[in-house]
């Protein structure tokens, strides 16, 4: 789940030109991703112990389904956002369709759901810490976007 996350591999190839990202913000995001990737990988490969039937456990299945649903919402919401404006068009537009009919930050909601599903499937303190970081960071961004 962690390695095939859509934002890390696919999303950068799909985005069109937009606002430039400040270098300091880029460096902080890079450092967070490197440290978090190390933390998740080390936790799952060296410390997490699962019983032989873990992949059939309701906790894992529910978490994996949550992760899949979150990623699907995230991908669909980003598709809606990428296609809001025609080439050369500027100005603010309110997204419609998909989960945007229920929440104003559907892309943020999808990613938060994705990582809480991951945390439930893994049942490690590190994956829960990542889900909570995602909630706090994206939750504040979602609030700003909503306002």
C-alpha cells in the first residue's frame, strides 16, 4: 500500500503547470517523505509481527478496503480538480461531482481515509502516527480551502 501510493508515483506526472512551490516547502516535504518512508519501512520489515492468518483478519481487511476507497476518492477528486479550467483559463472554480458533493476538500478527505485505512491494516504505532500527521496537516489545508 505504501509503495504504490498514487501521489508519490502517478500524480506528479499528471499535474499541469500551476503555482510554483517555494523551495523551502519542497525541502520540508522531501525530508518528511524520506523520514516517514524510512520509519514505515523499518517498522513493517523489522518490528511488526503478524499472525499467519493476518491477511484474513477483519482488522486488515477493513483497513485495506479503507485504503483502497481513500485512494480511489483521492484519484477521482484530483481528476476533477485537474479538469476544472480549460487551458489558459484562470480564476477560482468550485469543484463539482464525486465526493465534492459532500465535502469541499474531497482530495484531502480521500488521502486522510487512505492513511487511516493503512494504519488499521498495519496496526503499528508508526502507521497511526503517519495517519494522524496526515489528518492534522491536510485537515488544516482542507479548512483553509473551505473558507
